[in-house]
C-alpha cells in the first residue's frame, strides 16, 4: 500500500519517529528513523502492509515516547436477504348426499348424488432480493510547508556538523553550519546537477536526501569531507530536506 502521512505539529522533545501497522499489532516498524522535519513536510510510504487500517506514529526520542494512531479510510457493505418462497394449499373435503323416497306400498325410488372432491393449490414464489450498499470515505491529505522553507538541514547527530550545501548552478540561501541537534531553514531556486553536502565527522553517520517527503538517496559518512548525491531535477517549488543521523544507513 502507498500512504502519505503528515503531522501538523510536533513537540520540542520529539526528534525521530517509527511507523507501525495494526496488521501485526504494532510490533515491528515498517519504516524507522524519520525526523520531525520529514513528518511535518509530509512523508509518502510505499511499504505500508496490505490491509492496514491504522498507522501508529511512534516518537523514538530519548525525551519523548508518545505516539499517535492514524485511522485510514474504510469501506462498509450492507446485505439484505428476503425469504424467497411462500406456498399456500387449500383442500375441500368431498361431499356426498343421499335422498331416499318410499311410496306405498311396493315402489321404492332411490336418488344418489355424489360431488367429486375439489382440490385447489395456490403457489406464490417471491424472487430473492439482495441489496448491497457501499460507502467509501476518501482519505484526507493536508500539505504543510514548514516555515515556508524549501531547503531544510535537519541534524539529528549528537556529534557531527553539516558545514555547507552546494550544487551545480544551484542558488541557495541558508544559515550554515548546522550543529548537532539543530534544524536550519532556507531557500533554494532549483538545479539539474549534482548536489553535495560538506560534513565534519566525529562518529560514523548517515546523510539522506528527501524531495517532497520521498527518500531520494542515503550515503554513509565515515570521515570529514564532501558527500555528493546523484543528479536529479529539482525545481524551486520542491521541498528539499537533508537529514543527518548517527550510525550507518
């Protein structure tokens, strides 16, 4: 299943989130390590388990373990069955009448009338009627752009620093560097070339690039230097987010 999930607000203690499905009783996340900035901008998942009706967004930060359950649209079917056949049978019992007339002294006349039995059978068959009503409630999608920004640097690392973001023929405006635990907002005017991120590395980490809430590429960072993402078309209206986490991708 493909579902777009978006939070309208996030507490200051919430940093990363995992996504669970009610299909397995919310036991194993089907997506993990999503930052608050991604969830606020809107995240589209193509790996939601089939038959999911509830998605749980679970905060995994050290200061907050709250969650919210999001109910997906459902379909209701109503079936009515009418008893199909009614039969009525009426039987009239046979009637016999005997009349005897005796004339004096020697003549006897006997008249016998017999009414044949009459049987009437009435059968009425009512065809079965089945009525099915289906009501589909369309999912509601809300799009929010955080602070009106088109370029976000979200540093979830406890030690590493995002020093700069550059791109071929790419005009950007953002306050850098972005230190550990800091989110920086800026603007970008689009590019068709490769995009690079300069990172000062203290511990091994993972830098990921998202366009409009969809993961484009993740790169393991093991030493201080410049890490370059594959060239993709970026327009000035796209929301571009770079997320830096500790640990491997």
